[in-house]
C-alpha cells in the first residue's frame, strides 16, 4: 500500500506531501491545476525517463519520495515499511535509493512496480490492443499457476527446438565432412599400405629392373674367377702348387704357399656364392610391372595428401576418430528429437490446462461484464470473450488433431467482442465501441476481473473520462467494490466519486510574484463540501449546490 508521497521541486510543485489510506482515495482539482504532476511523480518512481527541464526553475534537483507498507490486518497493527526516493539533477543524471541505500533506477522501478499499478486516463485505449485482452481473462481466472507452468514449458520447448534447428542447419556441413572422410579412408583402405612398404618396394623395383645387368655381371665374374681357362682360380692354384714343391727348402716359402691356398679357397667360395645368387634371380617382367604399379600407387597417394605413407597412416587413425563422431551425430539428433517431443508433450499439457482455465472463466466473465456495462448505461449490450487458435507449422504442438502455433501467453488468442445493441452485429470491441463505451467496458472489466496486485495501489487517472455525469453513482459503486481488495488512488472530475472516498486530496494552483505554485491538501468536512460544490458547478444556485454536495457526502459516508 502507498502510504505517503512527497514531491519536491518538480515543475511547479515546490513541496507537497500526499498522505493516502486504505480503500478509495481521490484527488480532485480544477482543470490545469497540476493533477497530472502526481502521475508524473509516480512514473518517476516506476523508473520512467527523467528530464532535467522538469526541475523547478532556480533549483538544482527535484525529488520524489514514497513510503510503502502492507495493508494493516487490524486497526493499530504495525507496518513493515519501505522508503524509496528518486532524484533528478540539472546535469541530466538521476539517482535512486531504497531505504537509504543507493540502487539503480531499474531496481527502484522493479520494487515500486509491486506497490504501484498505474491505469492512465486512457485506460480504455489499452483495450484497443488485442494483445492485452488475455491479461484481463487471466486475472479473472486466477490461473497464475497454469501461466507459470506454461511459461516454463514454452521456454524448454523453444530451447529444445532451437537446438534441433541449429543441429540441422549445420548438418549439411557435417554430411560433407563425413563424405570426405569416408572417401579418404576408402581410398587408403583399398590400397592398404603397411609401414616401411615404400622403401622395400623401391629396393625390389631397382633389383628387378637391374636383373639382366646383374646376371651378365655375375656370369662374367664367375667365368673370370673360376670357370674360364686361365681363370684367377686356375692361376692361383698353379702358383700354389709350384711353391708347395719347393716349400721344404725354406719354411718361409711354406707360409706363402698356405696363403695362396687361402686365396684359392676364397675364390672358389666367391664363385659358388655368385652361382647361387644367379640361380635365385627370376627375371619376370610381369612381376616387375606389378611392383612398379604398386610403388607408383603409393607415391601417388603420398602426393595427393602431401604426407609420407607412414605419416598418412597415422593421419588415417585421426580421420577414423572424426568419422566416428560424425556417425554418432545421428544418435545425437535422435536424442534432440526425443527432447523436442518430450517438451512438446509437456507444452500441450500446460497449454491445455491454461486454455481450460480461461474457457471456464470466460463464461462467468462474459455474464458479469454484460451485467456491469448494462448498469453503466449500456442496456441491451452483450459482451463476449472469443478464444481462438492460430494454425501452426510442422513441429508445433498438436491439440485435438489441430496443429497450433504457441503464443507467449498460451495457445489462445483472446479477443473481446461486443454487441452494442440488440439486433446489431457482434464485432471486436476495439473496432465498434465508442470512447465512452470503451471507458465503461474498461471499468467493468477492472472491477469484475479483480485485475491487479492486491497489495498494490491502483492509480486511476480520470478513468471516468468520456462517461456522462449521470453514471457517476454507478462508477463510484464500482470503484468502492474494487477498493475492498485494493487501495485505490483516483484522479477524478466526478463529484459522486469524490464524495464516496475515504480520503480526499485537492490540488490547488496558486499564482505569485515568482510564478505559479501547486500545493496539495487533504480536505475534510466543510472544506471537502466546498470542493464538492466546486465540482458540481454551482450553476443552479448556492443553496441548492451546497445541499446537493452535503447529500452526496452523507450518502458517501463522509458525514457519518
């Protein structure tokens, strides 16, 4: 509840203190007296943008301060109060405090939004925004739990679907990567190289290509060393025999002969080795071609990937790991799809429950609003709440066989319809209702739906605009009914409303040598009667107006 509002140096307000109580509080004053400054001060507490030109001329700062407290449970009960303040300065800067501690303007606004709920003079224009209609129905349905469940379910569904869409967006790139890896591994797999194979093939290839030359060289060498007449083996053997014949003459000759015998044996061994090697050579052109083709294939693979075979085989292991990840992406997508299905199911349940709460409430709301506007001079008018779905797209929730596009506040698109007179066509409120009719519908909805935070002060800035004075008693009755559950601060021109309030404040503008100044005073008894007389106009004679004002105040309970 709003207990006090202090305004200092704001426009033409030098220093004003407004004290409010529970129930209905009214603020009155002549046209142009400055009542709108009170709404402006409240908006500053709600975090609205401040302008340096709003500071009273000759001052450095303007300040708005408020004290909030819960509605007392019984007479004399203590309040757990909170004090807030907003200050604007000529340099354009703005400062905020909560219980004396500096806070951001946003933090101030968030706190005050739980204590103040402004409803501007053109509250009826809110009804011209179809998007606001659902809030009236939800307030009447008291479905906060269902709306909270929907909000959580919608966030989770959108997050799950967003992840799936992001996955699919990048899926093509992943498929291309997978195809590339599969091609590389298939190419390497078909060739199936082994470590050290290139070096071995190069040696074999060189050997096969030189097989003819090797055979010729070996044949000639064998012939020279052993087989031909006058071969090296024969010459050495002859020399050994000659020395052996005379070795008995001198022991030194015997040693030389033994050496020659060793050379003879070595030549024989060499010749035997060459014959064995020659026998092992198979000069097969087809085998040579096969070895060359295999070597060329390995060299081509190395050039394509710019890696030696051994390094390429190591890289292939890395590619196999990457391919395994690509293969697992289908499993990951299945999990994402399952999550979307799961959150969609939860969303359907939450949306269905929310829709049911609204449809149950709409029947009651339509009847009560129709009765209320009938009492506000719209006899024969019929009010109806229309709830429809917007067709969805593939992947959206399905309810009763229909695919529905989820909205921020549920499946339903809520729209108020009006049949202004019997026999006329029904149509959207925002199109066919006049300004006066819209004001009456707004007031009826506000009183019937119980919209608003019960702990907040509902501030009405001339919601009675566009409504004739003959309906003043009815409007006052509606406001009093709303004041049973809310603190009401109502800026009004209607004397019937002013006479009904528990607390009456008057805004007065005075002119002086330093310009106009606005002050706010609480009026009681005689002073209040005089204000009601002023509001009545006085054009039927002082005595009649005074009696009428006193009668209004007595009926309103001001005079006991």
